[in-house]
C-alpha cells in the first residue's frame, strides 16, 4: 500500500457516500435534460430505452467504477495506473482517467451556463412577474435571457465562481450536511409539482406521452441519446464516481449503494417528466422545444399556484443546489489529479480548472445568440459539446471501465472488493459487465450510424 492510499480521507459513513453520490448523480440531468430529451425524441420509447440502459448498463458500471475507486484510493488517473500495475496490464489504461478529466471539463463548461439560467430564474420568480402569466409570456422571458450573452455571461461567471470556491474548501466540508436536507426538499417540491400537474387538463396526455412507447418515433440517434442520458444522469464513465468510491470505507456494500443511487436518480428524473409534460399539453405547447423546455413550462405552473412566486423561487434555488453538487463532482477528477501530480494546492487546482471550464462555456453562451448560425454536422457549439461528451465520451469511458473491471482485473480481486456474498450476485454482475455492457454500447453505436 502506498502512502497516498493510507492517508486518503474516508467518508464518515455509508450514508455520507450515498448522499454525495446521489448529489453528483441528481442534477440538471434529471430536471432539465431528461424532460427535454424525452420531448425531442418522441416520449415513451425513449423513456423505455433509457430505463433499460440504466438497469442493464448503468448499475453494473456504477458498481465497477465505485469498486475501482475504492481499490485504487487515488485520483482516477493514478488509480488506473495502480490497478493496471496490480493486474500486470498495460499502463495505457490510465488514459481512461484522462477521458474522464476531459469529459468532466467539457460537461461542466455548458452545465455552468444552464445552472446560470436556473440562478437567473430565482429573482425572476420571486419578483412575481409570472403571476397568472401564460405560456407565451414564459417563452418570451426565456428567449430574452437566451438571446442575451451579457446576462448569461454574468450568471455563468457567478456559478463557476461558486463551484471553485466550494471545491477549494475540500471534500466533505459543509456540503455533506446541506445535501442531507436540500435534496429531500427538492424531492418534495417535485411531488408538489406532480400534484399540480394532475389538476391540469393535460395530465392523461402527459402520462401517455411519457409511458406509452411508440417506437416509430425513436430513430437511431434517439436510442443513442437515451443511452448517453443514462450515463450522463448517473454521472458515469468519467471517473467522478471513482473519486467518490476512493473515499468509501471498505465495509460498505457497493452493490446496495449503487442500486440506491441509481433508483433515486431515476425516480427524480421521472418525477420531473411527470410534472412537465402535462403542463406542456395543457398549454398546447410542443414537447420538442429543446433546451428551453422546463424554463418555458414550469413558470406557467408556478404562476397559477397560490404563493407561486415563493414556491417557484425556492424550486430554482433547489435546482441551483442540485447543479452545484454535480458540478463539484464534474471538476473533481481534474482537481484531484492537479493536486496529486502537479503539487498544486487544492485552491490553485480548483481555480485553474474552473477558469478553463469557464472559458469553454462562453462558446455555449454564444451558440444561443451570436454564433447560432455556426454549425458542425448540423449541431451548434453547445449541441456539439453535449454530443461529444454524453453520446461518445461517457459511453466509451464506461465500456473501458467495464472491460477493465470484467476482463483485466483478476476476478478474485473484484470478487473480494465487491463482497456480494455467496449468492449469484457476483456472477450476474460479471456477466453484465463482461458481455452486456460492451455489446450494448457497441450495438447502440452501430444503430446510431445506421449500420443496423
Ligand atoms: N449526473 C449529473 C446530472 O444528472 C451530470 C453529470 C454527468 C455528472 N457526469 C457527471 C455529475 C459526473 C457528476 C459527475 O446532472
């Protein structure tokens, strides 16, 4: 055991790990991205493929990533180096860690812009400007924000600064405590919104849209988007969960913790979908509105609720909080590497990685206004970064983790680390990770490019 492994800090308890991992998993992916991707990709069939991907690929890969992290007990890059060495495999495996650092950077660059929108909506909501407003007004307010690079610049800068400040303060300090109260509150708010959705005339239509699969509406790109969203929402394939795994005490059951986190993440996404689509149909809006979907629908709902201004402001505040617990995890692989390998202090590492993300994020801001006309392969800058990360890098990173855990690491080691007891749990996991994960991701890629 190296020194780095011995002095590495650990979570206070299993619950602390679960809270932190759920905090990284539950974020804009659930509340903002899941609804709009579902809307763009025709509804039920997309949701079904998404759920399948979470169960068959997401959970086993989450277990694998957590396990590698706990065994390596360092940043993802150094963990992969150490574990490759232990398995007498090529040190080239540490490039898995690099895919993660890069993906985290790129995701955070646009994540921060969208989180900035959520922040911008806190004062907007509390001002009461949406009181009894209709969908047309909500659309107008959103387009004004999206059209203004100056306003987005300010909110994006604020969000990145907050992320850097928290990251430079250290791992579990403070945030763990907040997560414990604020995430359940977010959950309650979503249930409240679901209750409201039931009172709108669009509830039946919204539920049918979400849960009645119509495969004629889901093309190859949609299947790829569903898989990418599964990786994105669970926060897999980029070493972030590996970092959390590295702080996990050795007696904790990885299988149970992973199942819990995946279930919580999925439930929150579905609750958000159930809240939003009835509002969409009740107001005769198109579900294919894209990245502005929740910002153009939820304010209408809050505008009609008693105390809607306060409830709405609180909702966007909680959304901001959910975003920041994810953004901390997105940047952590880079920060961990810079402080372990480059001898940087945590604050310096947080500052420099944050500054780089911030700069790339400007591209996303401009893609909604000044650069809206520039596209590559039919995608603007934001869509391109999103595609490269969610649909390519995360699934590839996830499969590499699966192949390493299933084929490279000695089964005796993975079995010992997972500690799943005498039942068939370990065999099931091994089968999913060895065969289903690589084959599933491979098939989806082939389908997306039209080969099958
Ligand atoms: N899961 C986060 C969300 O749903 C986004 C995300 C993707 C993420 N990859 C991650 C968060 C890695 C933390 C770590 O919003």
